[in-house]
């Protein structure tokens, strides 16, 4: 499954080495429909992601009925992303 969306980055539970992009409701619903075939447990779903020109791997975190995309420090630096910034996110999810 391939998805693309725009999200504003947030902190979750205070400063951390990650900022997060919340997956919009429509895309979160699509992910939820295949989650049981993509998760490796605890509701986390491995993804290949892209922000700007930077490709990276991460796992979606389930949160309040949706999902958060953790944005690694290396990606934040490469793409000059900080809390409160709007980013274009592309995700690729493999079903198992």
C-alpha cells in the first residue's frame, strides 16, 4: 500500500529525539484495514517513508485510534524539520 499526505509535525509526551507526523483520518482508516496483515506486533507497522528528498524506514505507532509517523533526527536535520512544520509524507506498507 502506498500513501501520501501532508501533516504538521508534533511532539508527543515531551521533547524526544523524534518528532511525529500524525497520519490523517482517511489514510489511518486505510492503514487500519490492513493493519492485521502488516503489523509485527503491539500495533506497530513497519513502513518505508519519505519526507522531502530523504528516504527512511520506521514503524507507525498506534495512537488514539490513528497512527503517528516517527521522524528520526537524521531526517529532521536533512529536511530542516522542526515541531509545528508542515511536511509531505509518503509511506509504503508491505502486507505480510
